[in-house]
C-alpha cells in the first residue's frame, strides 16, 4: 500500500508538514481543514474542507482512503477534534501522532495571570482594568458578554460570532505581528490588560513582548489536556522522524 498521510491542519506547522511530506515521491498527503477560517493559507498536496462526522465518521474515512498515518496538527485548543482523531485512529488501526508547538513561558518583567478557562479569565478582568485587548479568537466571546462596564478590542481573522460584550471594537487581522505594531496598537486603544490563549508559536507572540514593555498584565488561558496514550511531538521535524522521513531515515 502506498503511504497516505492525513494531516488535521489549520496551523502553520500543518502547512509546513504538508510541504515537507509532499516533497517525498509516492507519498499521498491530504490536509483536512475544519472550514472555520474563510481564507486559509495555501497548502501543498490534497485539501479536504469540512468535518467527518465525529470519530466514527473519521474512522470510516481513514479506512476508505487507505490512510497509513494520521497527524493531528490542529490548534492547541481544538480539544474535540483531537479527541475524535485519537479515537478514530485507534478504531481504524492507524498510527497517530499529535503535533503541538510548545506553549509560551513568562519571562522577567511579565505580569501573567494563568487561568484554566475563558470563564475564569472573565472573572479576573474587572480587577485588572477597564480596557481589554482580547485575542482569544472569534469563538467563545460569550464568556465575556456580561462584562458591560468594560471596553473590549477583539482581534480575530474572521468576524466574531455573538453574543459578545456590548462595548466591543473588532479588528480583523492575521499574524504574524510585530512588537512595534503591537505596542502601537496597545497605546492607540489605551489597553489596560491583554487576554490570550496559550497558543504558542512566534506568529502572535509579539503582543506578549509589547505588553511586557508597557507593564501591562496578561491573562493567559491554559491549554486543555491531551488524551492519554497518544504520542505528542513539538515540531515538524519530530513528526517526519516518527513517520520515517527524517534526515536520518
């Protein structure tokens, strides 16, 4: 059977992995995108958009398409997709690996407030400031909708979905961002506090450096736990090695 790798994508790492695997002759590469972003970046190989119908539907697709390896390279907060991927791979007897970029770590001068959820972040905000820069994506704004006395600047790639706080200014933008640009944004909107998910990676890390430089508190929402028993690696090179396409292979 010819190798067929299914990548559950949507991240920069997924695109880089698809490019690396497509360079190997005879390897079929399919990247699945959930369809939540209107204009995803270009991806090498085949692209599939939309859901599979849960773990059972994905397991059936793996069998029908002769998938020989599954790589979950989705966003660190795509909890349900990862859980379905692990169950589906086990059901179909397909080796699976989770690619998760390392999370961010606070450095000297950072004023971080780690929290386990968006609801917990919302609970903290009234004590930290009135003007909030919210960079947790377009989903989940309902957790902050009751904070009617705070002013929010919300940044996302696509327009956010209601409900959302009544005093909300939306910025549509896609990273990577720069420290000077983020610093200027925080100053322009007179931001008191930044809220972010621990997404990791360099594309959106500049806001953390800018907040540190301005002495602003940062509420950092922690990642959901990964399912037990699934191999997890931090980068594309590690995935390639596990699949037998590393430099030493």
